[in-house]
C-alpha cells in the first residue's frame, strides 16, 4: 500500500514537472527562454516550447503592431512662429533578442518610454529645420515631414530591436498665449483689407460720378448750343418774313408793329403813359373824325 502511494506521488510530481516544462506561444507572440537572466532559446513561431522547470523561465512579447501617443511638445519652425504638436507612432518588436538586451525586464513599457524620447527629438529636429515653416507644417506638405520623422526615428530605434512602422502628427495648434495675438493680427489684417476695398470702391464711385457729371455738362452744353442755333435760325426766319411782309405792304406792317407796341405798352388795368397826344404812337387809335 505504501509503495502505491509513493508511486502515485511520483507520477503526480512527474506530471507537474512535465507540465511546467511546456509553454505555448500563439501567433501574436514571441518568447524568450531565460536561465538566470541569460537568453537560452528564442521561440518566434507559434506552437509548443520546452524549458527546464524551476531553472528556466519564459518571457513573452507582443508581436503585433503597437501604438504610442506622444505628449504635446512645442516646436519653433524657421519662421519663428511657435506651434504645439502631438503625434502617434506605430511600432513592433522586430528583434526580440536585441529588444530584451536593450530594455531588460522593463519590457514594452520601458521601450515606449525610450521610443517617446526618440520621437520627440526627431519631431523637434525635423520641424525645426531651415526649410520648414509653420505654413509647411499646416499644409499638405506635412506628409513629407512625417515621412522624414518616421525614417529618422526608425534608424534610431533599431538598437532597441524596435521597428517604427509609421509616425503621424495628430494636432498642430498655436500655443494658448499666442491665440489672442494671432486673432488680433488676423482681425487687423481683415480690417485693412476691408478698408482697402472701401477705398477702391470710393475711388471707382468718384470716377463714375465725375464721368456722369462730365457727360451731363457735355449734353447740356450741346443742347444749349443746338437751342441757340435753332433760336438764331428762327429769329432769322422771322426777320426774313417780316422783311418780306414790309416790302409787300408797308402800311400793314406799320399797323402790325403799332398793335404789337400797344399790346406791350398797355398791359394791366392801371397803366400810365406820359406822351404827347400828337405823338405818332397813337396814330392808329385816332378816328378819322378826330384827325
């Protein structure tokens, strides 16, 4: 009976030892077998792996593409206009052995901290180059800047065993203390443009009014000239008719002129004239008996 118990215990211990020597790596992971901190085996393919129980341990790392958001940093492009930018990166553990040697037991967290420093340094370096202005950062040309940041960050992250897959600038804003000054400058610029438009409009209006006044003056002058010509021609025609009438019947013409003089001289109901009764003015007002 005692032999059976010992055998059962031995079997259980053997099973425990066997189970503790087996580990599983899935397709999303890479694993290292460590013995007293030293790397003894690398398991990068999914499946079963083996280690020495109690002596060796297995450390697994995520083999998927990971994301890292950087903190906001302030950069100063070549035009001196400060900007606040933040970015995110996508990276993966490319060389698990080199990764372990670089970050030690810190793992992904330690790698993210070091990668964050690398990204911030490269963002400052690229966005601070002489050929980069704030307008470049805010325009569609920023895609080329992000590619430069990614390439430089990738080169500096290789010693960590990390591959930087992509880097993107998420936001690009003015510092809070500069927003008011920028708004005032933009408003002043718009007000100046409005004043220029108003001035140009007034100038155009003055030209239109001056042209209209000149046209009116020319038209009135032409009309007056034509009127004077017409009046002169009418007077000439009237005098010609009078002259012809006078030559045809001088006495009738004299009679007509006297009647016209009476009409003009005897207007109103209270007209006074101091003239000798024998004046020729009253010749046609006298009767035949009065002569």
